[in-house]
């Protein structure tokens, strides 16, 4: 008897082709993630700076805490080159209760193909020191 070779063909594609497609999809997802990191990293860093300002507001601003904390937060917004309107930066301080509520809407320009320009962010921080 002759040796016969039996070829089995997978109509859905070879294993190599499936692996190549999977690698391409994973690569595209990683590329998209890498593009987004700088945009969101700036937001997370800004939010951490605002939380720090709120945490130490009563220590740093003994007089007119609300006005001075708002001024400090606006300085932080300007430092990251964000766009905002005056009404979008709300700081409410209840001096007697040592309670602070901060709400901020701002947008940042970017050059990402995945999102329309600019990207808008919202931060809400409520702090009641012990």
C-alpha cells in the first residue's frame, strides 16, 4: 500500500491566521490604551492635587477659606492648560462644620483619534475633616 497523506482543511482559517488576527486585535487595543493614558493621567494627577488642596484647606487658608481655596483650584486648572467657565468651578465651605464640597467641570484639548476634541471631565470632592 502506498502512503497516503490526508490534508485536513479548516474552512475558518489556519491556526496561524487566527493567531495573527488575535495579535493584531490585541496590538490595536494596546495602542489605543497607550494613546489614552496621557489624557487620563493628567486628569488623575489634577484630581489628586485638588484633593490635597481640599484636605489641607483649613490649615493653609485660615481667612476666607472658600475664596482662597477656589483661587488655588483655579491656579491648578490653569497649570494643566484646561478650559473652564467661572460657573464650572464651585467651592462650598461650611466653616463651622469644617466641611468642603468642590465640583469642577473642565475640558482639555487633545489630538486623539478616538474621542472628539476636547474631552470634558468632572470632579466632585466632598471632605469633612475629623
